[in-house]
C-alpha cells in the first residue's frame, strides 16, 4: 500500500458515508491543519458553479483557513438554494465539532450533478471522520475523492530554506471533463512553509497557468474544479514576504507539484491509452504558444489519430488553424518525437515505419515550431477512445 | 435510383479518376452553367486554408462564375506552392476545353490533407468529365464529392416570382469535422433566379449564419469548407435589385435549402446514431442564444449522454456555463422534448421512464429557456459514439 507524506502539522482522513447508496467506497474526507494556515485557491471559470465552490471562493478571500472538507459521489452542483444550505450544514457541523470558525472551512465536491447531497447520511458520520484524522490519513483522504480515477495521484517534495525543511504535498483527482464536469479536477496542496497569503496566491496562480490550465481531456469545463493550497508556517522558515530567491524556490517547487498532478490527471483521463505532450516553440507571444498548444491537444480528431497510431499531421496543422490565433501556416514545422513530419506548413517525406513505431508507444510528443518569435508553451492531453464514449454514455444512471 | 433536379441552364457530371488509387469510386465532378452566373461564397475560417479555397475566394470576388470543379479523395490542403500549381493546372485545363475564362472556374476539394493531388491521373480524365455533362448528371456529381458520407444530401425547391418559376437545387457533403477537416463540408447551391451578385451574397451570408454555422459534429473546423451559390438568371424573372418582397421570398427559400442540407450533414455525422436539436429561447441577444445553443450541441459529454440515452441535464447546464456567454444560471429551464427536466437551474422531479422513452428515439430535441430576453437560436448536432472514434482513428492510413 502506498503512503502519502503530509507536511508538518497536517492531518487527514477519509471514510465512507454511502453518498452513492450502493457503494461502501470512501466518499468523505477531511484535511486539518493544527494551526490556521494561509490559503489561496483557483476555481472553475464555468458560469455554473457548484454550491461548495461558491462558498469556498467567498471564504478564501480571507486568506486563512484550517480545514478542507471534500466528498465524491455528488457534486452538489445545479442544486440551487438547497445545495448552499446543505453545504453550510456540513460546514457548521465540522466547525462545531472541531471548535474552529466556519470561515476557516473550505469545501469541495465531485460527482453527479443536479442531485441534492444526502446530508442525512453525511452529518452523522462527521464525528467518525474527525476521529480518524491522523498524520498518515493522506491515502484515505485520496481515496475519498476518487471517482472514475484508476489510481491515486499525489506527490511529496521537500527543500531547504536556511536549514529549515519545507515540505509540499499535492493530492489530486481527475479524470473526465478535464478542460474538466463530472469527474471534476480537484487538487489540494499542503505545505508547512511560512509565506504571506498574497505571495501564496501569486505563486499558485502562476503555477496553475502552466500546469492545470494546460491540460485537456475533453474540452468540457467542470462546475466544480478547485485547486486549494494551505501553508501553515510550521516549518518556521523566515516568513516569505517578497519575491526573493526563497520565493522563487518555493514557486518553482509548487509549479513542479502542479505539473506532476496535472500530468497524472491526463494520464488517467477517462478511457485514455496514450499520454500526449504538445510543445509549441518560437511563437511571437506566450499567449499564442499557449492557445495553439491547447488547441492541438484538445482536438478530437488529433486525439483519435493518436489513438489509431496514425501520423496525421494534417489534423495537427488544421487544429492550429482554427485556434483563432496569429501565426503563419506556411512557416510551421511539425515533429512527432524527433521526426520532422511537416515542413513549412506542407508535407515532407518521412519514414512511416519510424513514426509508426513512435506512435505505438504510450507517450507521444509533438513539437510545433512556428519560426516566428521566442515564446513557447507545453500542453498535455490524452487520446480519445471508444472506452471514453462508453464511460460517458452511462455515467449518471 | 434517386434523381437530382437541376435548375434551368445547369449541367453536371461525376466520374472516377482514381484519386485514391485503390478505388474506382467517382471522385471528380463538374457543374456547368450554360451562361455566366452571379455567384457568392462562404469559406472556412480556419487560418490553414486549402489551395482550392484560396483560389476560389479570390475568384468569387468578381461575382461571376460558370463552372464548379470538385473532387474527393484529396483535400489539396497543406500542400504549399505545389498545391496551388496543381489546382491551377486543373482549372486551366477545364478553362481551355470549355473555352471560358479561368476566373469563371471555382474549385473545391475534400479528402486527406497533406498529400499532393495526383494531377497525372486527373488531367487526362477531364475531357471525359466534360463529355458527361448533362441535365441529369446531378447524382453523379453528388457521388463524386462523397467521402465517409453514408447517403447523398440534396434538395430541390421551386417557387414563383411573377409567373416565372424559380428553381433552387442544393447539393452537399458531410460528414466528420463538422464544426467541419477531413470529411469537409461542401455545399453547392444552384438557382436560375435573376438577382444582383450583391444581394445574392447578402442572402447567402444570412442563410449560412442560421444553417451551416449552427451545426457541429466534432468541433474541428476544416481547411476546406466551402458553400457556393450560382444564380444564372435563366428563369427571366424581373432581376432582384433591392430587398423587396421577392428578395425575401428567395432568401427564405435559400435558408430552407441551407437548413435542410445542414441537418442532413449532421444526421450523417461520422458514427452518429441520433440527431440532436438544441433550441435556446428568451435570450437577451441573438449572439447569446447562438453561442449557448452551439456550446450544448458541441459538448462531448452531452453527446455521449444522448448516445447513452441518459437524461443528464447537468451536462447541458454545464455546457451553457462554460460557453463564456451572459446568462443567469439560476433562471434556466431545460426541457427534453416536452418534459421539464431542470427548473431555475436546479433539479426538478420528472418521470425518468417518459424521458428514457424519448431518448430511445433517433431525434432528440432539447429546449433551453433562459427567461431573460426575446431572442432565440437553434443548433443541430449528433451523438458521439464508439464508431466515431473508430472511423477517425484510422482515416489516413
């Protein structure tokens, strides 16, 4: 059994409340910091936001939190006023039992949309979830947020700031609807670093931009996507208050954590058999590079071609073309792994056998050289398979 | 065998040139107007445009054309200077044999991207295609442009303007990549009406906006999409020079023709088993209604749910939410056929059996009431199936 290391001062738990009646899978989890932690979050841009997202977005503005309450099996989305009431009921119960302010409690849910939360099954189990809180409860928490995920997604990193060990743990779930609905993307990042909430927020936004915002499983954006970071300061490093070298070191590690989790999410995309990395280089602007990389990795037809192990570079060029971004098609070179498959926007002879061999692998790298400027971006995705359709044709019922 | 009626003064043909070596399917077609016709066209917005699209866009600016040359099996896209040279070679040959100006010849291609046209197989067959031109060659032409299409798509309509019979024929092909790449969307509309090229252009743009621009098979936009209308004036009606009642009558019939062809294209979408109509009503603006209707009909997850006959209205609301358009989620009502499945953005109890029965049908109608303004729009699409993935995993090779 794998173990998830947690930074100093964090406890976690995960239990089964039977949120989806038929199942005894763990579906309700807690993360608890022994002291109030600075916090930051990034949430779905979908105009339809789930009740827990609305509440958490409001609370996170304070910059301080102490508990994360998460559940799977029910997204508490499209549930109107009842949804808000239910989420607050749970939050109140946790607050009362742990004796901490309600504002310090952040909420996240994932699962089916449009059904009220079965609070009558959840509330009575909260004392048990609290009782189970422990320094090695990370994996129980992880299991409690998994839905169609085939494997746990987590990472632990540590580094030093002036002799103090700083730890960061990231725990995430995927997996469908990543341009993320149902199998919402949830990521929780815990660290014992001491940092101002302003800089924590800044570091998170930058890390998310180059990680979670660069992955796509199916272009559908969830009502529940949530990334939260808690920094409880227990490592006792000199508090990070400006963008100095220590800040950079933290930010880069945070970015590594986010990129790792983001890649894990697409690798576990619903029905996925292959991991796809699309790198766009030499663009005039960062924005162009990002937009084009995402357009290619999101194209159904590119994803089907990769699944079929077909070096269909025309679809790649086509996906660049409809991205509504500025570039010169007649200058584009496309590589699959190391092999040049299109030059100056046009065909070039290449060894089909060599490319077929590359495409028979599990990790496919596409490099697109715009030969225009100096900016680059990388996006990650997965192939589109019959299995994806099967999974999503029958999710709700 | 079905027959395609052509308006007065139009001839058509379709032959096999063996553009895809292994096949003797018809793959090269001509439409010829006995007199120069006024013309208008609408083309792919993809930044990567096929050679025939670039040439035709330039020529159509003159407002006059006499011949349409079309082929399937090869899109002549991403073929660089060679692609332009090849297209011009064909155009020159047709021009010379028919003794009409090159500028009067419009070109359209569909098929695989990134391979040069086999002009050495096409050019020698052009005299045969010309010899076969006839008033009943419509179906041969139709067959010559089909790729993964399972059935021909055409329509004939007629109406009177001051005792003169006006005829309109529309011929189209689908079927994958409709938010249309490979199985490009091509539509050719022929009419014997007498109308200025300015008004012809205006009528076409309006008709396309409410027909072809409202369909989606897979969100990938082709390099080759083309809609062309030719009006040769042979019906001898008083020429339409202003937006009068006769113009309106023509425009409405043209719109009916375009909507019919657009629906036929999605009904024949690659791997599709169900036709989906999404109507958004009571939006603040026409643009909002259009954007939201298209977002729902384009969602992979909505399309999978319809395939799975699952009344997953949460995915519909979710797809509205990420459309980046202005509406109040808490006011949205959603109907599947006549059944209210969500009210005020939240769940409502409905008879699952009744909805299951509706969803077991082939034609699924979704109505979304925003309860905000007075604008509406309708979009059409199809379900996403395992078969779609199969077709597109193995297209090129």
